[in-house]
C-alpha cells in the first residue's frame, strides 16, 4: 500500500518555541507548529524568526509540520558575516 502524499506549503516563521520547534504562519493564513527536518539539522541550517520556509504537512494532522527548506533572502547577502576562525592542519 503506498504511503500518503505529504502536502507542501510556504510560510513565515513567526516564533521560535522550545525543543527546536517553530510557529509558522502559512501564506493562506493558517498557523501551525513545525520542527526541523533531520537533513537541516545534519547540515546545520539555522532558522530564525522572519525566515521564509517550506513546510511539509501530513493530510491527517494539519496542525503540525516539518521544516524541509529555508529560502534565501535578499537581506542575507548584505549582512556582514563574522570572520571565521582559522583552520589548523595537523602534520
């Protein structure tokens, strides 16, 4: 039996909640609570309030979702990044 198709929506992170959860306002006005997908954790992608994200939602529970993608913003390129620490090589 095939797995149910997940619904994908775009939204805006409005609030950061405890336990790595986020309150997301979808484009259609619906609000839900979402957690970070494992691939985003693995690649250390940080999500802040005000970020545009793509959320995957099960058709059975439309109040919960999973953040699967953080969209790049125009403002992200203009913000100065802190200098990175120098990497040392072992010989």
